[in-house]
C-alpha cells in the first residue's frame, strides 16, 4: 500500500489474527474465556485480601491494587478485540483509538509502579524486619500508592498531549489488535527526532527507573539472604517475595519482547503483544495463589463458606 500523508483521519484499521471466517468463533471463545479468567481471578484476589483480616498487610494491600490494575489494564484492550471478532470489524475511530491508548498507558504504567513499590516492600520486610511496621505503616503505604498514581497520570497525560499534536499520518493500518502507542507513533508523519525523544522518555520513565529500583531492591535482598546461616531460613525469607519476583519476570519479560520486536514478523509481534496484554494479567492470580499459602488458605475458606 502506498504511503501518503492523511490530514483528517477519522478512523484506523486494526490487524486481525486470522482472515479465516471459520476460525473467528474459536478465537472469540478463546479470548472471551481468557478475559473472564483474568477478571474473575483478580477479583478473587481482591476479595480474599478484603475478607481476611490476616491479609491486611502492606504486601497484600499493594497486591489487591495490582489485581485491580490488571483488570483495568486488560479491559482497556481485550473487550474491543472480542467485539471485533464477533462483528468481523477491524475499524476503530480516531477518538476511540486515543481513548484506548490513554487507558492502556495509564494502567500499564500503574502496573509498573506497583511492582516497583512491592519490590521495596519485599526489601524492607527481609532486610529491615524489626523496622517493617514503622517504615511500612498505613500512612506510608497510602503515600506510596498516591505517588504511583501521580506518576502514572503524569506519564499518561504527557503521551496524550503528544498524541493530540499528531494530525498527519502516513497510513491508517495499525499492525496490532489494539491502538498500541508505539504503533500509532510509527504511523505519524512527525519528524524522527520527536519520535526518538518520546520513545527514550517513555523507556526511561517506564523501563529504566522502575527496573533499576527493582534490581537494587533484589540486590539488597540477595545480600541479606546470603547472611542467613540456615537454608531453611533462607527459603522462608525468599518465599516472602517469590511470587512477586515471578510476576516481575513475567511482566518485564513479555514487555521487553513486545517492544523490542522491530525485527519480528507481524504475526510474531502480535503474539508478543497478546502475551503482554492478555496472558500476563491472567497469570497474576495463579502466580500469587499457587505460591502463597496465605492466599490459598483464604481462598479455600471462601470456597467452603460459599458451599
């Protein structure tokens, strides 16, 4: 398709996984099931934390907020994709595209910040257990949450302001099943310098700073674990942050694969996006429920209470 400047774009065309009409109902059932599992699983985490007074601790406070954010994160892209599969439509309006992109950045960044805050919580509970109640008191937890929200909204608004400045596009075909910010920026007719600046700022805010905080926290945790004489003590201490570390590797692993896939084919890039936006939020409840005895115990109690 010949590329040219389009000044008054009213809608974009999203990429679909398959043009095969017989495959559409199967894909619809698959992604609807994954979405329902994601929502219900994360809601169970929130319910478990709220219903059990033993889970009213900083770690589970942040976990419940992470579960809520994961629901919103996957809801920013998947419902539209499911409806498109059902209606065989790939069109999204310009306004809807910017709205979807805004919510995707907002909750993606919030995931980022909460994982960083949870890494700090793990650091305090393992490296400074005697001062944990003082350092991670109620006011401190709320302050960390508010700072995460502030940073998230700031980053989202910066992207929104930049997106609103883009009025010319080289094409209307987005090579993803949702309005990915990077894909939308590639379609813009703005100079490459602006595109590079936005990419680097976004990479620093959402990549370098949070990952540096997480890596530093786990470096300190590793140094503290080495000093514990017994292997049983080391295992018990590490089990405190094992679920968080698993989800961090999953979240950043799929994210890096998604946004470093410039050399991938379109289908492989879409699979990477699917892993990041759908599979990762869906696995969050499994990671925390299977590796966490407190969550497992509370969920069993909830199940027996319902019976």
